[in-house]
């Protein structure tokens, strides 16, 4: 491992220089950023994944969608389509991507759109006959062609960006200097029993001027499919197959699995093939298959409905002041339009 790190160090230095120069060109307006009068909250991270962006976006949807017309804009990672698409009843995970399809399926009172060109995506949303009051940008922290009004930077409790290194030496998309663009920082996947002393230690390590908030993952009490549900307490005790195709599945496995279960992992955003599904069914051997909500959007068309279930999660905060900060931003910028 040490040898590999030494080999990759020059590449990491080159990548650091490239990203540093790129950010400075945007900072000094030598590269153009597009601003919009509509409030825009960008959610993202410095690392390549696994910080819990999807639960955070859903938290914001729940926070705002009863009062404002909310739209979520994502690039639609690994979708089989191109360009701008506004999700409708024809949408699938293949046409708009896993997370956008999850948002669209769960929240019927919002708009969900995808476009790799965020400027074009926002422009199309605002040209709609019923334009949104608020746009949430999913995984757009490094997308600097758009100048969002508010930036949420996420970092996982057990994988803080201050402990990581830039690609390919580590997992950071840009150096930790990128934290300076954030309006506030959220430490995700925090243990529920975290002490104030531990919080202070994390805050000191991150060394940020912005407010720092801590969020926890809350699992649902039921597993679901489109037809029925079962108590998690019962499912935990059953022998089953537990499947995850997400960046960091350990939290999911630790919560739902027991020692008799078959654990199956796939890469994040994996496109499940016919042979994958045949292998899953063979390993399950008639037992229930429990997966993440994101994976369920891709698997439900291919696996038996009576076997496949998903476990939803939510993000919760130990400090409700974050709601006030976010609500103040949206209220002020909606009023000033």
C-alpha cells in the first residue's frame, strides 16, 4: 500500500494543481458562473461518494415542499439517456437515474429533472409553465458553472475530508480547501449516542469557520415493496439475503443483517444484468431479499415481488437550528425575487 501511495503521489499533486487552478479561475470570475434569482441549494461533498447525499436531499424536500414549489435537479448518473428530462409517469431508473427516480417515486408534490448541464437544466425548469420556488441541486458541489445561493457540504463521521487525500492518492475530488465555499457543513452518519466532547473533537479537526451540524441515519420500522410490508424487528431475526449496490454498505448490513444471512454487494449504481438476478435468486434460495431503497428501484422489475423488499432511511439532526438557517435563506431570497 505504501508503495502504491508513493507511485500515485505525483499524480495526486498534478490533480491538486489542476483543481486548484480551476477553482481560482471561477473565484476570480475568469471562468463564468451563472446565477439565478430563484433560491438554489446545492448539496455535495469533497469525496467521491458515500456521504449520504440522498437522505439529505429528501430531508430538504420534506422541510420545504409543503410551503414551496420544489424541484430537484440531478445529472442522472449512469442513466441511459442524454440531455434535459423532466420526470413523468414514463420515467424509470434507466431514463433518469437511481436517485432521481427514487425522489420522483416518493414525493409526488415536487418536480424532478435531470441534466448533466446544470445551467441548461435550471433554465428549463424556470421556463416551465409552473416554475419552482426552490431548486435543490443533487451532487453539485464541484459544478461551478452554476453559482448556487447556498451550499451544503457533507462529510461522513467515520471518513472526514480532513483525514483524506486528493485523488488518486485518496478519495477527494478536490483539496480540503474546497470547504471554504460551503455555507454550512453537515457531518453525516453520526452515531446516535455521540457526546458533546466527541462533537467538539470533530469540529476542531474540520477547522471550519462555517456552522457545523451533525446528522444521524434513522432506519424505518418496516421493510416494504409495492405490495406489502414487514416489521424490521421480525426481518432482522429471519434468515435472508441482504443486498446492497451502494458506495458504503456497511451501515446497512450492520443494521439489518444477522449472522445467518447471505450478504451480497455490487458496485454503486450497478446496472443489474440477467445473470446477476439469476445469481441473486440462486443465493436467496427462496428466502426474502432485503435491499436498499435505491437498489430496489432497479431490481423490482427483475426479481419476484413476493421476495424483494427495501428498507428506507432518513436523515435526522441533533440540532434543529439547521432548519432555521435554511428556511431563512429560502424565505429571504424568495421575498427578494
